């Protein structure tokens, strides 16, 4: 009996561990120094509290891999090894790009000693880091009399990425970036103030022409790929440190936590339930409609908030009724998270699609289509007498009457 109880307890524990591992996001943390776990402990603990399962590995470990047999080993990767010149194992800038292409999320933090692999990876996702040895400098907006510890409140107006309005500036110490204007997916989340510039970090060291000046200096950037995988880049690993998170005059805790959770799909993530379309007054969906029918369309959308799926509150979703080009484009009304609308089908028959293509900055891209056929009226559905044809009806009957009178006169009239 005792052995059976032990077996039952072990089975329950094993199932619990399996359920936890299935729900927790597998997150690989690459470090170039073991001390980073201590100096950035608060940031890591916040990620663990959010449900991420963290695995710490040295960036030059020979057993390092992101894929096995074509499948991702992790959901997320955090690169807190700014000075690494070569990753261990099979990891490289190209491997990290493949990781993103396969749906993985990547958070990269650099420093003044940034290595070539991180610069190469940044160039693949729409950003360019400054040269190693350079830093962002601001002689006006800085903290603690350190002109390389710059302060900025110049953030993008997207609450899910920044955590809302900042009551204090974000402190940054590290290398700057510029964004590729030709890349529509690259977003400058945090920019430097108008008095900042990029230059030599060490005193007495000459620097080339600045990479960027003022608001063109990107302190933190993000990219959401077309497969909804997310990448966050910043030139300051110190921005995530306990030192700056607990600084009296900094909003780093709010900013870095919100940005990291956004990167790892814990904020700004949307999903849809099956869409429904039907004739007004019917309860069942149809795959065939008739021109000028009145139809209803419903699309439930949910947002992930604090680990729970809740109805999405956005009111800017649109529906298109498309046959090559949209014949109808109409906004959807949000009723408790269900986007819905009633509209009249066009007086054109063919194969159409109900299409929702929702692309809002900071949120998951939603693309939902359903194909239907729209046919013309059957012969029994037309009006018996068409009002616009009354002149033609009158013409036909007048001709018959005239023929009758002519025949009567011709037959019975005697000259």
C-alpha cells in the first residue's frame, strides 16, 4: 500500500512538472559574465514572475544550440553578452535570424564594447549599432554628473511597449543606434533627447563623425516580423541593471519590464476566435449569398493581459469585402470583444472574401479571411413587373391596340 501511495504521488508531481514546462516559455539567457545574474537579478526575477522559464548559459559554450532537428529548442533568447566576438556551438547572427524566422523572440542588449555578431544581427532586423568604443553622450540631459548616463523621455506612444506615460526619464549608458528608414517593420521605441550625440566614450580618444545627432540617436528599437516574432535591441545592458532600475530618478523598471514582456509575447498579443457571417435574421452561417443581401459579420478578438485572455477593447478594426479589390470597407463595432457589423452586399456577383487585415503598432498582426460565393438573382426572384419598364409595356400594348383598329377599319370600311 505504501508503495502505491508513493507511485501516485510521484505520478502527480511528474504531471505537474510536465504541465508547468508546457505552459512556461522556454527562455535562453546568454551571458558573458556570471556576475550579470547578480547585477541584473531584479530584471530576471520579474521575468520569472511573469511565467518565463530561464536557462542561463555562457555565450561561448561549445554545446550552445537554438535548434534541433529543425525545431526550436527555446521560445525566447536574451543576449546579455554584448562584448562576445563569437558565439559558441552553432549560434551565429545567421542562426539567430533563422530563429526569428521560425517564430522565436530575441532581446539583445549591447554596450560600448559591442561585438561583431550583435552588430551583424542588428543590421538584419533594420538597425545599425555605432562602432565599438563609442557611446551616447549628452551634456544637458544626464544623471549623476555622468555625461554618458543620458536621460530621455522621448518614447514611442504605444502603451503595451512602454508601460504607459513615463513620470521619470529612462537612464541609458551604452552605444547608440540608427534605424533603417527603408525597413517599415523597424520601430524606434526610445530616442535620445535633442542635445545628445554619439562619440568616443573614453576621454582623450578621438572619434570619427558622429553616427547620429539628437533624436536620430536610437536608444532602444523593436521589430515585429511578418510572422509576429519580435525582436528588441538596445545599446545599454546597464539599462536592465539593479543600479539603474532602483535609481531614484529613473523609470527604468517600468520601461524595461514592459518592453521585455512585449518582446516575449506577454503584452500586445492578440488572437481571434472563429469568425461568423450569416444573413440577417438567420442563426447559421452560409457559404453562398445573393446580391444585395443583408449580412452580419462577427469576429471575436482577445488580448493577453497579465497571462489571461480577455476581450480586446480596440475600436479601430475594419472589414473588407473583397473580389480582387474591396467592394465594401466598413469599420467594425466592438461589443464586449466581438467585432461586428451589418452591411448590404454589392450588386455584383462572383467569388468574394470577408477579410480583416489588422495591423496596429505594438499588437499582433491579425489576418482573417473567409471565402463565399455571391450569385445573381434567380428568375423567380425578380419583380413581376419592373417599374422602369412601364414605358415599354405601354408601347407594346399601344401597338396591339393600333393593329386591332387598323385591321377593323381595313376589313369593314367600304370606300
